[in-house]
C-alpha cells in the first residue's frame, strides 16, 4: 500500500507541474517537480511502482491478456498473408484457365480449317441456256444446261439436284433458308470433277416483253466424307433487254455460285 501511495503522489506532483507549465507557457512544461529528472524517468518510476503494487494474480492476468492480444494480432497477420497469397493463386489460376481456353479455341479452329480444306464443296456454274422465240405460242423457248463442280478436297456423295422456276409482276425475292436433303441413291462427284444437268422452260409473251419477271432457282444437296449434309443455292433472272439470264438481285454478278460473296459484311 505504501508503494502504491508513493506512486500516486509522484503522479499527482507530475500532473500538477504539467498544468502549471501549460498555464505559464513555459518551455520546461515536461520537467518534473523537485528535480526528480525527466518526464520519461517519472513515467518509468510510476510504472515500476504500479507493477510492484500489483498482486501475483494481477500480473499473471496481465501477462495472459497481453499474450492473447499478441497472439490475436499474429493470427490476423497470418490470415491476411494467406488471403493475399490465395488471391495471387486465384489470379494465376484464372490466367491459366484463360490460356487453356485460348489454346482449345485455337485447336478447334485449326481442326475446323483442316476439315474445311478436306471437305467436298460444290459450286454451280455455266448456266447460260439458249433462248429462242416460240412463234407457235407467242413466247420463248429456253433450253440448255448447267454444271456443278466439286472444288473441295474429297468426294461429294448422295447428290440431289433440284430446281424451281416462276414469274410475276414482282422481282424474285431472296430464297428462305433450305435444309440439305441428300439422296442416298444420288451420284457421287470426286474432287475437281463436274456433273451436267439439262434445263428447259417455255415462257409467254409477258416475259418476252418485260411485263413479267421470270427467274430460276437451283439448289444442290450433298453429303461430305464427314457425313455432314450441305446445300448450295443459285438464282438466275431473265432480262428481256439483254435476252439472257444473270444472277438475281442480291447475287454477286460474275461470282461462281456457291462460293463466299466477297462483298458480304
């Protein structure tokens, strides 16, 4: 108890000195009374008296509390370190996944490109029928052929050739999407080879004089070596002023039908 009272007395004297120093605005505000030394000395003296005044249980409790606080800080530091490390690992994993996805896409594109090179690909060409007056019916006779060529790398099989024709006061409209319909009994066509098909129509005076439109649609279905069904389509429209067929509006003039349109966006 005496030690505790002495510590309190020292603290009281020091606080009194500080208050006086603040009121006086003295540079010696941190000096202790009665020449007992520096402020640090006073604080250490107070702490030592306070420590000596504590019981053994209080000291043990303080030590355990301090240790617990330090342990908590340590655990928190370890957790933050692991969290930062985990974030770095997740970023590495994400980058690795992105690289794997890009590699898979590149491999897929490479396979698709190789398959496209090897696959059969048919085009329609040489559609230029002969057009002669049909005096008996006051119209036109259209006779001729068209050809299909395999410009791909392998055989085309189960080829099925179909066509339709029609006229009207409106120009021909784009054909809707048609699904391939290969024929199991259809012929095959090796790479670089051609097949020829005959065509023939009889049209009236309205087409000959340009009062009505006349157009022909041709589509060829087939199957490639990968067992994929494919189809190629072409449309031709008769122009009385030129007395010939040219590709329908929307078809690229001079394009070998069946090939990609270079003007398409």
